[in-house]
């Protein structure tokens, strides 16, 4: 079975000139997934901000939801993990889409090999400010109060706090990512995790941590349109448009 991993699409950025092109490329990749088979794992920040009211999603997200629904109705299994932008989730993701949402992380076996999947945020125990903010944002009472807002108001609020810009896909530096993984991985990995896959950093990376192979996905938000695959033997990072890869991505991206 082929497994496909995508993160950081940031669909639905308010007034984003790249939205139509990114959606077209996303549909192209989903067509490939339907053709070649396998399961899709969406590792967070699929949407730049997610808010739904009584199961009704924001209108700007409907084309993306339609593309995903076509995939799942074709028989492809799709799993969704929350990111730091779309952590609220809701019925439109779990029922309307026929996605199978996991918790913050997901352990799966593929070919008798264990994978740990995560969006990647909140791993570093020294990020105390972010971890406190995350606890506040994930508080069930506060989330319940937020869900009382009308749909347009909730999305307006999300647009105000999101600083994503597809024209300037901000990536972590190699040093920042290396430090983050060194601090964060010991607290999340189990001894039998053979692979760990995350997104979040907007910078591709392949490395080893003890006996675990670690992959940080290239973001689909970037013009190169990054994703990952596992064919039962090899875990690879790929791009729909490799000619658009930044120079420092190239060592990690499969050629051809």
C-alpha cells in the first residue's frame, strides 16, 4: 500500500492570489492518489483557519472539501490530524468529508512497521509561551464559547490572527529545525516507532533519531507543492513542481 502525506496547504487564506493555483495542484495530486491507490494522511494546517457552524463549513473552503470528498467517495481512506491553524475541526471534516480524524498524534502500522504522525507543533518543552497558548486555545470551555459566534464572525477573527502569506512562505532555518527536533523528539517517540513524520516547519528534512527515521514534510503551500510518500520500503519527500524547489530543499527531495 502506498501512503501519501500532505501538510501545510493553508487552504482558504483570505484574499490569496495563489488559492486557485494551489487548489488546481491539489486536485492533480488527489487524482494521482486515486490512480495509484493507497491512503492519504493530512498532517495539519490543511486549512489556514477552520471554523464551522452547526456543521456548515466556510464557503471559501467548499472547493477544497469537494476535492477531498471525491477522493474519499472513490474508496480512498483519508486521515486528518489537526494543526495549529485548523485545530478546531468539526463535523464537516469527520462526517461530511468521510475523513477519519485522529487525535493530536496518530500511530499506524504499514507493512509491520510503526509510524508516528503529528503536525509537529508544541514538541519542544522549552517553548513555554506557545505551550501555554496551546492549552488555552484547546480548552473545551473556551472552544465552546467560540463556537457560539456566527460563521462569518468566527472566520473574520481567524483571518485577523493568521499571518500566513503564500507569496512569502516563511520557513524555519536549518538550525532552528535541528534544535527543535533535538529537544522535542525524546518526549514523543516510543522505542518501537520506526518512522516519525511531521509538517509545521515549512522546511523539508530527512534525518535519523536513534533507530527512528524522521521526515519533515515540505509544505504544499510553497510553489513547489511538497508532499511525502511511503511505498512499503522507502519514505520519500517529493514535489509536484520540483523545478520550483528552493536550493536548500534539493538534498531532501526525490529526483524524477
